[in-house]
């Protein structure tokens, strides 16, 4: 297994892998591969936008150094499980509002103690922010029209100063008719207007059509005057 510039991610040819936190267990039918004493799980970029973001040139691993994560839109837990591999000592708060998708998340959390599922609507961070507290990484992948607004409201509620945010913008959930570029620029302006200017932007095609990753960093706290 070859090393990469992204903490905890291995590579074999074109394929990405993460160290399996629960050896012998698959989450979505992915390949398991042994390399010495380590078991690796193949990370499918067609099923995980975070893997797609890495392959589309992410300049750094957004999870580096994170000890707490708020994940909005956990769905069945594919990407959540890989973040669990990458951050075995961190706490991953995973918000999902669909009871159907929440059931697999609960099963995943029984195997992986660093995952804490929350059945809630990401549009209402006031219902879970007190339990979550400040986080180092905010990751959002929800199919809503007001995706940038949802991201800002959650960032304002829980993202720690200097923390990293990653918005997986689903353009066709915002509009079926407007150009992708216009929707992305509108989202960037909204993030910037609320003190979250983008540090990186990446089109996720061909892995995820009409999806764009927007990375931000929360403002650092003002320096103390002496």
C-alpha cells in the first residue's frame, strides 16, 4: 500500500483505502485488503464525495488534527465510516433526519464507538448544538435548496475558531435550470458574507455529477492585546 499526502489514506494504483477500524467488517461491500498487519478498506469515490474531493486535487486532508466532527446528512454511513477510520480518537456527531437512513447509522455506531448518530434536521442546529459543542470539522452533504444557509447556521453554532468546513454542494437540489457556475458563485458569496470565505473549490465530476466541494476555514479568534 502506497502512502499519500492525506493523513491516514493509502493508495494502490488508482484506488484509495483507509485503515479499517473494525477489521473483518465491510460497510457497503467494499474490498478489504491486507498489507502486513494492517487491513485496509477500499474507498469508492463514486459513493463518497470526500474521496472524490481528494482525487480531484484536495490540497490537504480537511480532517487533519480534528478531534470532533459534525457531519450533516450522514445517510447510510458510507463516508462517515471512512472518517471513522481516519479519526479513530475523534468524536463524530452525525445528523440524519430520515428514519430509514438512520437505522443503518445506528448499526454502524454499534461497531464504531467514535460515531454518535443524531436523528434531527440539519436546518435546526439549535436542537443539537448544545450536545455537540465546538467542532474542528463541519462536513455537510444534504439535498436541500438552501444548502449554503444551512451550512452557515451550523458553522455559526458549532464550528470552532480556525476550524475547517467542507460543503458538498448539490447543485441540482438548489435548482434544475440555472448553470452550475452561477449556483456555486452564489453559494460562495453567501459563505463569504458570513465570514467563511472559501479556501478551495473543486468540481467533483465525473464521480458526482453537478456536485462541487467548497472548503472554508472559520476565522481565528482575535489576538489578545497586551
